[in-house]
């Protein structure tokens, strides 16, 4: 037998264990034995906990889809995570080799052959540990994988529904009847000069999702025709003028009317809009005027919309997003 063959079989001259000697001593190595007295039984218990954990995580996902309530979310998530964690801890405590692991060596500098042999032995030992618990490993990976998928559910739902085109269009259409929040149509004789009323398109006044963008302030500024801007000659009959109630700064409802100065005031950051001048902002952070709704009296004397808003209502965001895409932009 050559020197190298001899080394390979029983260790090098420095006494460092090689792959062969390690493999031979594995059966007798107390550190490589399971810590549990009855490993099969423990294996079964760990598997049961993993299965319970998977069931708990799946139940959490189903509860979330069904909107079953926070108590059910908490209970199912607790069961899932507790069982997976318990199984993992028991596996590590009773079925994995326990230390201390000590490798006796005479010198820190090993030869090339010894290093290769040690690397092979490490790979082999690790492989044995993993291979021995294939089922448990599969269950653990399945449980953690399902938990990862289920954990994404709240993130998706918390973003809320997609706004789609509702941010760009309102329910105001040509001919929409102006009604108060109680659904009462507004007649020519209903308001005095200086009066203010929040109106909606008929049929949409009690729809919570529509109210935000549809809400419109109707003000009677004078008793004769009013022209708020060039090109809006027939938009404000008998001094009735209608503007979007959604502030162009951050979207608060512009609900205050300073009658003496004919200013609409936003209570959030005190933006003021000149009612006679196309709701142009004269004070505060609002970047553009409130969109004006063109209105007219029908043959019975009730107010109707002449057309929808000619631009998106609300904060200045719309100005930036509508630029260059063919949609209406701020005036
Ligand atoms: Fe109206 Fe800021 S939201 S001024």
C-alpha cells in the first residue's frame, strides 16, 4: 500500500481524520445519534405538528378570503405558527445530532489531502442528516411556503379597490337634475341671494362612493345672470353658480362660504376661492380653481347640469396626470 493510500484509509501522518475514518466512526459517534430515546415516535409527533401547522396556515388564508373576522384570523394564525414552530423546535432538540463537536488536531495547518477529505466528510454528514428526515423537511418547507403565500393576502387587500376611471369622471351628465342630499330638486325660487347648498346628481345623492367626487356647492350670488369667466356666459343663470366641493389642494370639502366677500373657504388649510371669478384661489395652498359645473333651468324651473365637469375634480394631482394624454386639464 502506498503512503497516500494508507493516509486515505486511516488518517494522515498528523492524525487528522479522513473521509473513510470519519465514515467508519460515524456509527459509534454519540454526537451523531438522535437525542430522543424513541426517535421514530418523536418523528411522528413532529410530523403531526407540521401537518397541524399547515392546516392552521391554510385555515388562516381561507378565513381571510371569507372575511371571517379578526378573532378567527388571530386563532388560525396562532395555531399555524405555533405548530410549525413547535415542530421545528422539537426536531432541532430531539432529532438533530447534539454537540459538543470537537475535532482533535495536532496542527492548524492541514495538508491538501486532509482538507479535501474533511470537506467530503462534512458534505456527507450534512447530507445524511437531511436525507434521514426527508418527510419532515418536505412538510416544513410546504408549511413555510404556504405561510409565505398566505402572508401576502393582507397586503393585497389592504391596498383597497382600484379607483379606475372614478378619479377622472363624476356622475354629472348633460341634463342631470340637481338635488339636495335628501333628494329634493332645486327650483329657481328655492334660494335667496347669499344662500348655499350642497347638491348631487339625482339618484346619486345617497351613494357613499359617488358622493365624494359628485358633491357640488350651489351658491346664489346675485339675482341676475352671472359670467364667472370668459366663455361661460350661460353657466350661471339668475346668479346661481355651481362649483365642485372637492378642494384642489388635498381634497377636503370646501363647505364654508364667506358671503360678504363672496369667497368659498376650505377649512383644512384656509384656501379661499373667489366665487365671482371662476373660483380662482385668492389665498392658501390650493393650486388651481374649483371646477365649475355649467347649469341651466329646465322648462319647469328646476336646475339641471348643462354638461359634465370639463376637468377632473379634486387635488392638483390630476393636473400632472392628465397632461398630454388627451384628457381635460386645469384651466
Ligand atoms: Fe383645502 Fe388644503 S385641502 S386648503
